[in-house]
């Protein structure tokens, strides 16, 4: 997977690096962004199209950063 193409801002709450995660539940793949410091995360984005879901997760994370800053 090429996740480096989705740059993530640092956590707006603790300043640590955020990571784009990829997992599976009930045979459905999903992706989300989680902070490696405090553990706050975005909602899950189910991957009908993998890249699309990753972009959504990254965008959601980055938007949260902007609105809470
Ligand atoms: Zn954090």
C-alpha cells in the first residue's frame, strides 16, 4: 500500500504524529486515522474503493485539525 501520498497533520490535541491505519472487520476493509500519542481517531471509512476511503480518512483528520486550531 502507498499511504505516504496522504500527508497527515500532527494531532491538534497532543501534537504527536497521526497514522493512517488499515484494518478489516466482518470481512469489510476500512481505514481511519489515529493519533500515536493520545489515540484519538476519526470514524472508520469502509473501502468500497480503497484509495477513496484513505483519502476520506486523511481529509477528515486534516479538517479536524483546521477547525480545532
Ligand atoms: Zn493526539
